C-alpha cells in the first residue's frame, strides 16, 4: 500500500545516536503493548471465566504479539482462545473477527477472504472487517477489490489508522510513493505514544518508502527511530540492513540481519542473511546459511506461511535449480497472485529459458505500478534478455 507528496521526516521522541545497537533500558525491560494487553485479558478471564469477550481480547492480543515477535506460536494460543470464546458464545462477532485475523496472520488468505465476505454481509458497516477484506484481496492479487475495501474503511471512519496504512500500502503498489508517505505520516501522528510497537511499525514502513524513492539518509533516520521506539524490532533491523547494503557497508548489513534472524528465526530471514554474508565476502558462512535455508524452506513448502518465494529466487540464482524454481513458483502462484509472487514466477520462467512467458508475466506485474527497486531490476533484465550482474542471489 503506497504513494504521495514529499513530507519532511520529523524527529520524534526517541532517536538512536552514534550506533545501531539498541540503547539499554535503565529501568529494566518494558512490557510491549501486546504483552500488556495479554496480561489484562488473562486477568479478565480469571475474574469472568464464563464470558466470551475476555477470550476475544486475549486472542487479539496474542495475534498482535505474533507481529511484535514474528513467533507463530502466538497464533496457536490465539486460536485456542477463539475456540473457548465460541464454545461460550457460538457465533459471537468478536471471536469471528479474531478468527479471521489469525487466519490472515497465518497466510490462509483464501479462507480468510471467504469468512470476511460472510462477516461483511452480517455486519456491513464494520471497519475492521473491511480491513480483513483489503488484506486478503491484496495478498491474492485482487487489487481493485482491495482498493474498494480500503476506501470503505475511510468512508465509514475518516482518518482511522488501519484504513490509512492499508490505503498507503495500496498507493505504494500502484506507484504513488509520495501518496503512501503522506498517509503513513498521518497514521504515525494519529497513533498514541504508548502504542510504541504500532509507531515503530509505521516508521519502518516510512523508512521503506524512503528507500524505494532513493532517499537513503531519510530511510536510515526513520529505521533508527523505529529501533529507538522498539529495540531489536525485526522489521526495522531488516530495513536498516537494506540501507547499509545500499551504502556498501556489507559487514554491517550482515550483522543487522543476523540480529534480525536471532529475533525472528524464519527461513526467509535466513535467506536474507545468507545473501548478506555472500556480499560481505564471507563465502563459507554464506554457503552454510544457504544450505540451512534450503533445508528449512523445503520443510515448510506445503504450509500456507512459507518461504517459497525466497526458495524460488534461491533456486533461480545461487541454488542453480531453475526447474525446481519454476515448479515451486507454480505451486505458490496457485495460492496467491500478488505482484511479488507473480514476479518470482516470472523470474523462474526467465531462468528456465522461457523468455517470452517471463516477459508477459513481468508486463502484467509492472502494469500494477509497483516501484520496488529489486523487482524493477529483474524486470529490466528480462526485457533485455540478460541477467543483472549486481543481483546477487536473485
């Protein structure tokens, strides 16, 4: 969701200076917003074990904690809370919404969309349900429907933060980077200070948008600010690593991605680390990381939440298995048809020698308006019929 007109980056409450290491908290570890909500929900459950609503609150808080930590086990716990809520009050609205949010978090987009459509008919003026529709449609590549759902969010409640961030993401996809920055900035200013993870997430999205538009210094400032708000935040570490890569500070990028993988040990994050190690000239470590990535990614190939796109890029690149890349890309394309999945499929076609098909697929992807630099680089290579020399691992 992205696009907009230039807005200066404002300096907010916390800025890290001098180093990319997080500042130590003198007062001890601070509970995150999700952890606080989890604790409150469990207190409510202990006082009112026969009521459904506290279990709904717990489910939402656990799903939010999953975003904070990238730990999918929180979704498992959230599902248990939803089951308990529905057992106490079958069909209650809060539990049905929590169930859809969990499904989307687990990348069960088609199922989530089906349930969201049904809930939208039941409560046609619910902003959150339109948010679910937006998210599912985006991931399935239904961009016109996603745009309509996001528009409804902002019509029903003008200026609501979830509506602003979703509209911003769509603007990015459609090529309006300045519009996306404007909306993300509005969302940031509207987010309460105590919601520091939300603020860190929004600031990380702004850093990404600055990078896409070539404003590296502003991207660095925004990413460091996000880390000031939420130390060791895995999303912000990844964005700051992209900054370091552009600056050709490959060793620093690798260290940031190592920290990210430590916080969120998923195969796709290991792939990014392996690429960074290779760029830094640490060939032996990169080889080990690529091998680990391949084993871990293949182990979750058939799950909805997977690293198939990264596996496709690996097999189309350093893994040198273009047939496997194409086969896996087709499997993932049957699940979702967003621009990034279609782009991975197009790259696999190209590396398999199917240039005309690759070109046609890339033309469809570019028609959406996406301005992602790596995607554009691969698209240019396909249009030229050559591989970009700088696209390590891609």
